[in-house]
């Protein structure tokens, strides 16, 4: 159902991601909103890695609600507010994503709705239900 592509004509990925993921026809899609590093009790950790962990927990909850799992993620879009936060984000991401990893984009942005947020992550997942 999913085919992870690493074309030989393209430089190998810089980190743990696939250059492309093909989703075959008939799959259900789940698109999450951007998830911020905030806990259900409104706590916001200081570190980007801990915030990313919370982002991925929220994505996992969305996946579970749809009967999906991290292995069904085909694309991640992530945003950090500083290059210094990239390593923490990537450490949390690498613990979360399945193998082979999804396609992924990481962008540095000027900020989010509140200045204490350092990371935001959104996901696209696809799954074909078994008959």
C-alpha cells in the first residue's frame, strides 16, 4: 500500500526520511492539524525536544482515534523557531517514526501563536483497511 522511494538520481536524505512515499488507490487519508508542544494540562516544556515529544504524542492520539499507527504516516511537516532546535526535534522524531521513515520537511519559522512554543508538527497518514 505504501512504497517508500529513494531514487538513485537524488542525493541520499540528510536525516531519517524518505524522499517520497507513494500511496496506492483506495487508502483512507488522515491529515492532522499542526500540533504544538503543550500538554493536556497546558504545561509547555522549555526544551524543543520535550515539546516535539508532546507534538508526536498528540499525533499518535489522532492516529489511534482513526485506527492508525505511526507506520501509516506518509509525510511530516515540522516547524522550529531556531536552528538550535533542530537536533531536539529530530531526536524526538527519530524515536517516533516507523521504518522506513516517511517523507518529511523541516522549516525554520519566525514564531508561533505564543512565544514559548518552539516546535509544531503536522502529519499525513494513509491506510488501506483489510477486507
